C-alpha cells in the first residue's frame, strides 16, 4: 500500500542511496552527502526534511523540503527550498511524483510557509504553482584585466585565510556579521558553516582581514578550474569595502572571479564596475508564493531601505489569492484586503513574474500609459534573490 511519510535517521542510508541512484542515472555521478553536507545529515531532524513515497519496504519517490527563515526588512519569512526530486526510473509515468509534490504543497500551506523555491523545468513545475522569478546581477572580474589598467596594483591591503568547522570562535564572529545584515537567513552554527563548503568541489570559505589583522568578514569561494573561481558569497562588516576586497582577491590570486549580487548590493560595487565585465540580470530559478500580502509587505519595505521609492497606492488583484491595497507612505508599507477597482489584475502565475521576476516591464507592457506606471517602475521587481550559497 502506498504511504507518504517524512524520513528519519534510521532510513538515512537507504534514502540517500536512492536519490544518488536516481540522479546518477542521468549520466553524472551524484553523491548528495558530499555535495550538500548542510542538508543531508544522518539525524532525525535532517531526514525529516525528506518526504518519501513508499510501497511497503520499497522507496518509489522522494523530495527534499528544506526549511529556512529569511529575515528581511524587519520581518521573517518562512522559505522552503525544494530539492532532490527523485522518482524511481522503473515507476515513472504513474503519477507518484505528482502525488508527492501535491502532498508537499498542502503541507507547506498548512504550516504557514510564505515562499518556496526550486530549480527545474518551467513546464513541469508550473503545474504545482511554481514560476520563474527572483533576480540577481552577474558579472566577472579578472585579475589580469585589473593589472592591465592598474599596472602597479598588487592586490595588497587585505589577506585571506581558509577556516574550518573547528574554528568556532571565528565562525561565531562571522555569523554575527552575517546576522547583522538587513537580509539574511536565520541559521544555527552547523547550517551557517556547512552552506559555505562543497567538499565535492574543494570549495571552502576564507576569512577576510585587513593588513593590520582586523577581521572584516568572509567569502565563500569555489574553484572552477583554469584560473576561474566562483565567489559564491561575500559578507563584510562594512559593505563599502566589497569592491576593494574583491579586486584584491582577483589580483592577489591571479584569477577570474564569477560574481553574483543581489540588488541591494549594487551600490557597493561601483568601483568594481570599472574593471569587471558587463553586468547581466538573471532570473533565480522558480518560486511559489503562498502568502502574497506578507511577501509584498516584507520585500517592498526592504527595497525602501536601500533606494528611493515613489509614494502611493496600488490595488492588485491576484488570482487564487485576493485583491490587495498596497500603500507606501514614504516610511511604512501596508498591505490590506481591498474591494475597490484593481489597478492591475494578474491571472494564473503571472503575478509571480510581474512582481518578483527579473523584467516586470514585460508583464506591464499593455499598461505603460497607466497613471500609476511611475509607481510600478519604482516598486518592481521586489528584491527576491537566490544566491549561490543557499544551494536549494
């Protein structure tokens, strides 16, 4: 008889072997334990995040539902990441994964989850309420290009030192820097550190110091071969130093850095832009919004704290959610149910791309002569970003 239940530590090896097997059948060997050490741990708490479909003693399908709390704009959003969506190759086409994902969605709604994200095929996950959304800004920075423009520059001023899980005093100091940011996830010690490492890629974090030995923050780096390094995250006590620190790393390590920034970080990379490649805005996977009022309230307030926004009011009608009056008065954001005529109406999943996607103007094209266009251009996209260290 088919049974859906959360995992437990005693099922660890059988479950991990199952998802390794399913993903390795695609041609590339997978070892989830070393690829995602922060997510797949042999504990009841960690394994509870795996929701599995069993037929007696046989595992037929599995999906990860990884819970996080995003602290943003003074509010907390429950954000659950979906990963390792695995169905046994022999039993595909029988609707088992549809059954499992529908079950997971129902659970998330009942638990008050605000947002869920995943990576995958749009045509597949649209059926479960997920749509392309989020945005980040990608560029690269070459130490060689810096040297060509600044021949005397040697990358001095900062030092970088690899640290490990056992460096507890240092890690706690870095956690404190991270947690002081206006946008951060609420992590414990293990989750904070382990998200910075990828053993299968020899990816390890480095602490950043000034030349006089002052601890400034950290960077999560991942080698990509042939002098390329992915800078998966940079977090400094003083964000104004981001450009200088990244230039120092690229020059002193004689490498090219692949970089990704959230919108709120852009004001700190003006100096870097003089030496980097062009910036491109990219979507950040797929998102499902379960609680539109709280998501709009939190993200719009966050945006108002790093850029100037138009004051005003919009009435948004979002299918399967409700009609809301959204007001920004220059300081605070309110989102309340409304019954007056909507300024904009969104059918299906279009609200996700229009309000949270990388290019909202595409979805407001027919409304460019609308009297509230200035507000739309000022408020959207809401600043939703999925950075590389979050993994899932």
